[in-house]
C-alpha cells in the first residue's frame, strides 16, 4: 500500500547511530546528458526506464509529471550539483542533527537514500511503497543556496512520523478536519520553520514581518471557520492540501502559521522545552502557543474552535 505524503520525507540519525543517509545520484549523469541533448530519443528512453522514474510513477499515479524542457533550462544548476555532490554528502550528518533538534530520540534506525532526480513537477517529494519511505529531490527546481534548508525541512518529516506514529493515526487520519489541520500546523509548520529559518534567525530579514505574520493568522482564522462548514470531501481535500502545498510560499496559511508559532516558541522557551511541547503532539503545540500568545500583544491568537477540536479526546 502506498501513501503519498506530498512532501519530502527523510530519515534522521542522532548521535550514537552507526548508520546514516546518503544520496542516490545514479540519475545525475543522465540529467547532465539530457541537459546537453534534450531531444536525444535514446537518452529520453533510458531516462524514462530508470528505476527512479518507475518508483515516482508508482507514487504519483495519474499525477505524474515530466518535463525535459526543465532539464535543459537548468543545465548550469545540474552541473553545479554534480560538482558539489562530495560536499553535500559531507554535510548530511550535520543537517540530520539540525533537523532533529526538536526530537529526543533516534526515531529511524535504518539507513535511507535521497534520490537525486530531474524533470519532475515538484522540488522535493516523498511517499511510501510497501512500507519503505522513498525520498526524491528534483535538482532543477532547487536553488543551491536553498538546498540545506530544504533537506532540514524534509529530514524533519519522516523523523517526526517515525518517533510519534500515534499522532499520524489520531490526527492526520482523523475524520475531524480541524484535527487534520492541527496535524498540518505541527508537521508542516516545523518543516516550513526550517525552510524560512535562515531568514528569521539570528535576526529577521523580512522588512514587513509584522504584516506577513498578521495576514497569515487572519487567513488561519477565516479558513478555520470555512473548514468547519465544508461537506464535500473532494473540496475538503483540496482545501487542506492548499494550506501547505501547491501554492506560493506565503499562501501556505496552515504551514506558515505553524512555522511562525514554532519560531516564536523556540525563541521564547528554548529547544529543551520545545521537545516537551512536540512530544505532546498538536494539542501540546497549539495549547502552549495560545497560552503564551495571551501574554504577548504582538502574538496573534489561534481560533478557540481549532484549539478545542485539537485537544478533545476521540
């Protein structure tokens, strides 16, 4: 059974692990060759028949996308990653540790591969096939200076799911859409915290930070109310998906409200307390944030109906 996660997933190894992650760069030579010869039918055939493409087709099904134009348009970027691969490999252990700072254990004692690919429809994505996590980074869509942030984001996802599977069961698979929203705010929120971390720590680089954050929490309030009235399952799925993916970065209202909450709580309480908060799941994150927000006029509150639904027993 396969479960499309829609976002990158990865494996985390904390100190003491004897295994680690590595890149599967087996497609990189083909990507380079196609970047130089995008219309070569023999190269295209070899590319389409590659094992990674087979896995991606299986994971995405009828949503699979492929662009040879993307590969040729980003020739310089692909060449950069090919040359920089040894340095990227050396950086993986440190990225794993950084991504796991809100977790207290080594949640996945198994080595995994990060498949480097090209020509796909998303910058990074992952899914599970036959119980095994598959992770892919689509190099043409990832600026080299953003690559570490992207990996931190995605290193977090599978580590969190592996350490706290009960939250996936109780929240992500809940029939209550507000519980599902709360899971997105934690899981994607911390992922997106890693995505914008370099622009908020050690100092905020956004010139209009207050305006940006205010708009996100207004969207959270308005969309929480709308979510509670939705009855069409297809519309509901699209609505929740667009809260963290498939739209521009600052339109991801659920992911970014969670990211802002994470940033504020971590800055105020520190990493040790954050581990305890994350261990309590979505209810722990949302309830602690709401408590702190009531004491700080610059922090926007979250809707009470969202908090109540998140923390109710089911």
